C-alpha cells in the first residue's frame, strides 16, 4: 500500500461521505465548528494511518468511528454532548433535509457571498480547497482564508442550524443554488487529477436540487437548475468511452442518450417558462442545454437560438466565462474570425483557465494558424488537471505534429 494509493482512496471517501458525516454531527452536537473539526481530525488521522495499516473495508464507517472517538475525547467534560456521541451508530440515516439545513447555515447573509459558497462546498460537499479555488479562478490560499473566516463567523455570531423561514428564503436562495451548481460542475467534469468525473457528486447535486424544489415548488430558478442537471445527466452514457476517454459533444452517439429523460426535463422547463416570462440564469442555461439535447445531430444544432440565449444570459451574468461560452456560439453563427475577436478581449481575465486556451486553439486551427493553435493547446495542457481533458489535448497536439 503506497501513500499515494491511500491518499487517493481517502480523497474519494471524503468526497462521498464528509458532507453526510458533517451534517449528522451538526445535527447531534448543535455546534458547526466542532463538527467540522471532528471531520477534519478524522481525515488527518486516516492520512497518517491508511498508508501503514491499509484501507479499511468501510472507509465511511472508519471515518465516523474516529470522529466519534475524537468527539468523546474533546468533549468529555460536556455530559450532554458525550451522551449523544456515545449513543450514535453508523451508518447514520439523517433526516432528508440535514444537508439542506447545513447548506442554508453556510449561506447565512452574515457571511460574505464568496465565503458562503466556498464554505458550503468544503464542509457539506467534501470538495477540496484546491477544487473550489479552481472553480472560483482564485489562489488556493485565498480560498483557505475565506473558509477559515467563515467558520469563525458562524461560531462567534451563533448562526442557527436550520432552514430559514419563508420570508428569509429569497435572500439565501441565490447562494444555495450557486453551491449546488458548482457541486454539479465538479462532478460533471472534475478539476482533480485522480478522476475525470464523479457520478456521486452529480447524484448529490440532483438530489439536493430536487429537495429544494420540494421546498420551493414555484421558484423558477430551482426548476431551471434541476432541468439543467437532468439534461446533462441524460447524455452521460455517451460522454466517455469504456476506457474512460472523453467524447466531445459533436462526436457523441446521440442514440445512447436518455431521450425519455430529455423529453421529461424539457417539458418541465417549458411549463415553468409559461408561468414565468422573465427567465433567470439557470433557466437560460437549461434552455441552452435543451437546444443541444433536442438536436438530432451536431449539424442540426440551432446555434442562432443558442446565441440569443447567451446574449440574454450575458445580460444577467456579464462575466468572462459566459462570454467564452458565447464565443463558441458566435463561431457557428458568424464564423471563427468573429469568435476569435471575442476571445482576444478575454485573455487577461482567463489566461489561467484551460478551457479558454483550448477553445482558442480550436478557433486558430480553423482559420489556418496552426502554429498559434499548437501553442494555445500546450498552454491549456499545462493548466488542466482533469485527466480526460488532458488526454484530448494530447491527442490534438499529436495530430498537429503529424499534419
């Protein structure tokens, strides 16, 4: 057993179980900071012991046992906590809204918005600081500081662990949706180097969104996010080969898509759109995904409609990543040169974003500038951490050398 193997197994266990473990401990202890500390102590102990003792048959139960024992030690003078911990058994079957309560606690308006999202992804969803930093396009140390300050604020301010009252929900909803969206993105195409994607994280994102839809059935943006996730999941079977190689959308076998799920999702989106005439960001992204999902082939994609939807989205979310995705639609409506012109304005903001350079390389190769395209692909390869994306870039570079 190597330390690398143990670390990889630990990382998977943390992703799969840390959020559920944290939610269960918070429920029992009523103390956010202590629950988080217990989870982290268990993770650190596993990192020391698994390389020597071997990976346990039940990593989740092992982590829970260590957290429980540590809790008994740390809290031995507090009789009520000790009694609760001593009576606790694994696997815990928390109430269905435990993690949702924990998300709303992390997304309390007393915390800065960036801190809300970072803390939730770290504590509830089990993502690493590096993965969250990649999603935010900021340094890892910056994210770590945000998370530390947020945990301290929750403890000092006595922020309650509960789902807000109905009149409090609107001011908290945007952050909660952002957290789930980032969780889905990390599962759909991982920023870590040990796996290309995680179906567990995608499952968690859909489950949490469906739970939120039950809480807020008339909220169109919740419906939009739920539809977006389900449309992407409907295409999962075609995204990777049996060997784990990433298949780009234009090359996917659309006959393997779950067309029944696509129809159900688009019907749900249509019903919501009829009730709410001013779509929000998640509804617009779901509509873009629907355009791709309903096209019978890549050539049949309605790029003009997609460009209109991106224009609407850009009005609501005028950020560099939205402009990057819009540039792809521009290519198929107005040509590669027009798309390149859009990308050149994004260099400063997205120079550390691998998808920017990969998109730029494809456009440069289309207009005949193969030398610049190769440089852009090499830059994208330097930046990417996802193994499947890296393999696609390597194949493009090899192909460029052969031509």
